[in-house]
C-alpha cells in the first residue's frame, strides 16, 4: 500500500509535464482508489490469485496489456511477477524499464555493524528514474500532491462536524520492529485526547487491531476508531482531510502524505535514511529511536529483523516529544 502511495507525486508530476501521455496503472483491486483521481490514469486490475496466477496467468495478463498498444512499460515494483512480464514484453519489442531498488546499498545500510548513516535515494526519486530512462524528464515539487477528497461517509462527516483539529493515529505496522509499544501509545493518546480542541481518529486493520482501537475509543474522550467502519475509499476521504497523521513507518503515513497532510513518523529499527520518508515531510517530523543506545539502527528496511537486545528500541521515543511536535504543527494549521 505504501509503495503505491509513494508513486502518486511522481505520476502527478509526470502527467502535468506530459498531459497527452495516457497511463495504464497495473495494480491489485484494493489499491485502485489510491491512483484513481490522477489525470490520464486508467487502472488495470491484476488478478494475481485468479486469472493472472502463475506463469500462464501472467502470459494472459501480458496479452491483455499488449492489446492496449502500449508504447513502453515502466516497472516501478520490480518483483518476480513483473520480471516475468519484462521477459514477455522485451521479446515482443516493447521498451521495458525496471526499478532499481538499491538492494546492495540497503544491505550495507542495514548490516549488523556500527556504520555512518548515508541517506539513500528516496523511493519517489527511484520511481522517477524509471520514467527518465524511458525518455520522460520532469521535476517533482512538494505541491505534487492530491487535493483533499469530498467526504461522503456519515461516519466521517460526524468527525468533522465540530470545530476541532483532527489528528489521525495509525499505531500498527507489518512487523514488530516498527510498532510503538502499546502502553506508550496509550499514554500518547491520553495526552492528545486531553487537549480541548482536538479529536483523534484511530486507524487499523485486522480484528486484533480493531479490538485494541475500540478499547482506546471507549477509554478516552475525543477519540474514535475508524477500523472496520468505512470502506477503503471512504478512509482515504477521511485521511485526506486530517490536520496531522501520526503513524509508524507504514502505509498510512504515505497515504496521508500523498494528500499533503503533515505526517509525524515514529521510527523503530528502521530509519529515514533508507529512503522511505513520506513525501514532502520535513526532518522535524521524523521521530527516530536512540542510535547512541542502539547503534545498529537501521537493522532492516522493513522492520522484520530485530537483533537481540533491540526489542525495546521504540521505548526511547517519549510520548511528550510526539505531543510537542503535533502541537507545533497544529499551531500552523
């Protein structure tokens, strides 16, 4: 999800510079609403668990895409499936450029030894490079973000019915190395909910996450969980109208950033220098764990590798520090 969201500024900049270019965006059905409002974008659904499963399914997908008379293919994902498609397209004579993920640099950055942190190329610039190799050259500016969406869900309308600043909090991530300890998060929510003119919206996915979020909803005033109550499209409408999003190094932060929302990111065993900072977000919004105490950070790009003794790295992030940054942002809203 975050990978798709990070493509948005690139696609906006590309279609602004080349308004006559038509783009077919191949993605899974759930992610379609992320790019659906970008000019000249037509979404093509990849049914990777059905019709497009396996090599034969990818051959069928290739034939369907080839029938669209595409002039070139930009692979900004670079996974096994897209590599197979690359073989098919190149044999058919269609130019095909593929994302350089910088795997070697990332392995060096996350090696289990003390190291000097050297920022890697941000992911959106890596996406941009793919299009440049196809002959499309365009600048990307901070204002290459989507406009806030109109709110359609009654649930979301109720949230914005009062004259309060709205803070989104997405407390979870795919791996434990990127999740703020729940007792620390509860303290953060308690401190924010005590602010008179602030409302908090909690975001999450699975049933276990919903249970935790609903517990906080019942415990704290001015706090409501959106988990399981609205569709993904409606969730995007809500996120696009937030004043601040507080998230882990996860997809929700990238979703908010693609609308120009201020995003405070909490970093555990991952780190901003790996290139995954939400688009357009300043350094002050990156709350990182203490590298003096935990010098091996970053230990992984995705948060899935936690060396012994690094299980509690995020306890070095004080809730008061996060509250202070949120209030500084709200003062400017």
